[in-house]
């Protein structure tokens, strides 16, 4: 029964292969920009800007004078109070996840380490950066994937999630390759970004476009599809979010939901998605004819802008979370944890940001999965609750409510087992 339901209600994949030429040429420019820029901006320290990564910025090997951002970032760090008056924010990021069918283990299913060790990598190009990623080291998050990275040598961060859409499995394609590859390319593209080589700042939609084009061109990724929800978060508190499909973003301020993205779907349970059709199937379709092929493109993602404040919490999560937790559930989990841990405090009947927020976001140990920071505890709390709810056969989650609305005959109750991934950023004013 459960299997049959899964069959009817499993997410639909749309057949891909709308011509890529248009998108390829538009992002050709971006890529050119990225590869020339990488000559100047070597090996940005990616990952969490805290924990000393900004101190570890490598020097510019090409020409010091051409590297104002690098040297600026160094001196900025030691004398920030003297020449910056507007508030400066940092984003403290952690992720937690659980693959469908696996037991949730808070210790193992947490990710707080920066994705690339700046001491090890000095990448000349996106390709070189991507090749340095090791498939065997990927988080065991099933078809869900996530990333976070510093943008070039700036104080800007990029982070997000991608949810691989199944459907090619029967043709021997690992559906995790597309979403994990997409995230690796996004992390790399952010990492080698150079501000001085581009006229404007990095936009999440452009980051997605570059990564998508790389996935299409990458012969090791045979095919597949994915949703994506990502942000570029600036130190001045401006956060730009791009969402394609039914992963989602939530912005929480002191005990309140400030924004929740609307999922993009073509039909019930058929999210907008990027996709790549295996070469073999394209050939078959050319010879025998086939379904008129459709795929969504990065430019179709919905873009929103948000101004964050000290103590805000940003959540990026796949539908494995949102199908099981309503925005109100997520707010309750975050509020409870923030209040318990002192991130938010109640004072004279009002809620305010706790005085120790910055300390709370510092991990106690520099481990891969250090669960002592506030952001790690929040990510774990969300993933854990989503996991438990997904396995609960009695408590109807948002997915059950949707099914009951569209397919009352199905008699679906309880949660929806799925891969789960949540990236949490706690906003700290420095
Ligand atoms: C954090 O990890 C430690 C072991 O490293 C474990 O004992 C503890 O239960 C974990 N805490 C949470 C909240 O996951
Ligand atoms: C979101 O994106 C879809 C697809 O590109 C578009 O049709 C829709 O108008 C967008 N919605 C908003 C609010 O921008």
C-alpha cells in the first residue's frame, strides 16, 4: 500500500531537453568572468567567515596591487571599528540532514565545517575546484544536497539546498549526482568569484546559472534533475534569495515569521526543476521521436530580497522538511531552541536578542560536525523534528493536508518519509 501510494504520489520529473543554447550563451559571459577573475582572486577562504577563516586569506600571487579586496579584507579585520560605521553582519552557518530510510543521528548528520579548506586549495578555475571535491566525502543526505561558501575574498556568504528529483534511476542514473554536483559547482563558483573582475555583486540566480551550465557540460553527471533554493548574503544585511521548485526559504526574526517562500509547482507534487536528459535518451528521442521535452531554467527562479537584523535566523530546506513541518512548526522549534539556549531572551514581556549571541555561534571545537554552536543546534532540531514527523503515521503534516485537499480518496495520513536537508544561518551583528 505504502509503495503504491509512493508510486502515485512520488514526485514527478519532467522530461528535459529544451535547447540549452540560449542559456549556455548567457552564462558563457558569467563563466568567462569567473575564470578571468580566478587569476586574481586565488583561493578565497570559503565556508564560515568566522572561526578564523578571514584571517587565513591567502595573499594574491599574481599582483598585490591588483588585489584590493584581499588586502582590504585583512586590514579591515584588524581595524574594523575605525572606518566602518554602518552595521556589519556575519552569517553563522550549519546544516543537518537525514537520508530517507536511514536513522537520524544528530552527531553524524551535522555539517559545520567549511566545504573547502583554504590551506589546501588554491584554485585557478571552477573546474580545478570541482575536481578537488571528493564524491566519497559527500554528506550522506540521499538526493538532497546543500552548500555554503564564502564569496571570493569578500565578507559575503552564499548558501543553499538542492533536492535531486528521481526518475532516471531505472536508466542507471544516480539521481544524487545532479543535486550534489550542482551544490559543488555553486560552492566553487562562489569561492572563485572576484569582485574586482565583475561590475556588480554576485546574484544567487547567476550562481545557479553557472552551476547548472557546468552540470550540463559535465560528462560525469549523466542526467537527473533538481530543485534549488539559495541565497547570497551581504555583510550590510541584504540577503537575496533565488528559489526554483519546492525547496524553500524561511526568514525568522524575534519570535516571528518574516518571510516564507511560495513553492513553484507545475502541478500537484511536480515542482519546477532543472534537469539533464541522458545523452542516450536524447539520441533515442531524435530517432524515434518522444515527448516534447521541457525543463525549467535558472532564470525562472523567483528572486526575493530581505533585510536581516541581529539575531535573525534563516532556514533553507528541502521539501522533506516543508512537507512535514509547517512554517508555524518551524517557528516553534526555532523559538524554543533560541530561548532555551539564550539566543533570544524575554525581557519585560518582550523578546529581544540575548547579549551572548556572538559567543553562542562560536563552535567549541574545530571538528567537521561540531554540534556545540547555536546554528548547529538549530539545524539539528529542525532536521530531527522533520524526521520524526515524517515517520509519524498519525500526525498529519502539510503534505498530508495537501493530499487530502487534492486527492480526498487517497486517505493519506501522517508524515511523508523523504530525504531531509536544512541549512541554518544565524545573523550576528559584529
Ligand atoms: C553533540 O555531540 C556529542 C558527541 O560529540 C553528543 O554526545 C551530543 O548528544 C550531541 N548533542 C546534540 C544536541 O546533538
Ligand atoms: C515566480 O516564478 C514563476 C516562474 O518563473 C513566475 O511565473 C511567477 O510569476 C513568479 N512569481 C513571482 C511572485 O515573482
